[in-house]
């Protein structure tokens, strides 16, 4: 089964590849590594989860934001290489959480991204990760997700 079929079976749909929101490119490939710029929880052109986790957002809603941002990340990968089946391995996930002061639960929030990746990609989805609370994110988003993947030759 291919990855897009797996997404469909899970009731998930890839959005169109997101356009950059600034002066950068959405992906850059060097060798077999594809770096994906930070993706926000945007659907149909609007941020789905706005505000700080621990105030306007709960850990659970922020986990959903991380899932939406991860779907945008997958769309960016597909846009860059043509197929999600080209992913050999997820290497690194970097997540930023718009948290209240001293927010301690960034790892729990980023599990929304990591769990989706593991569910869809299995062994290929295992990755190293950082989960960092920050004082703010673009457009007031609750979460931002960046990834590095290894692409098949």
C-alpha cells in the first residue's frame, strides 16, 4: 500500500503544497536530504489553531494543530519530490509550541506530529526530535513543525 492510500484509509487528506509566507523556499534538497521549512496549522488558507497553549489552546487541541501542520509538511514533501513513497526515512522533527510563560509540555504537544508520522510511515517514521516552547509564532499559530527527511535515490 502506498502512503497516500494509507492517509485516505486514516481519513486524512493532503492539502495543496503550502506557499511560502515570506522570503524563503518551502523545501531545499541537498544530496538525499530534504529540508522542509516550518509549517503551520493552516487549512483552506486559515490558521486552524490560534493562540497560546495553556491559555487559548489545550494540549489536546495543540496536538491536533501539530497534526494539521504535519499534513502541510507532507504536502510540501510531495510537492518537492512527487510522491510520499520517495521518503526513505524521517530524520528529524523540530517543533515549536506557542506556549504560556514557562510552558513545560512541548513534548506532549509535538507527539501529535510524531504519532501521525509513526502511524503513517511505520519504521520509516522513527525520528529524532526537538520540542521547544516559544513566546509567539507567525500569525499567532499554536504550533510550527519543521522536518528533515531522507529521500530514496
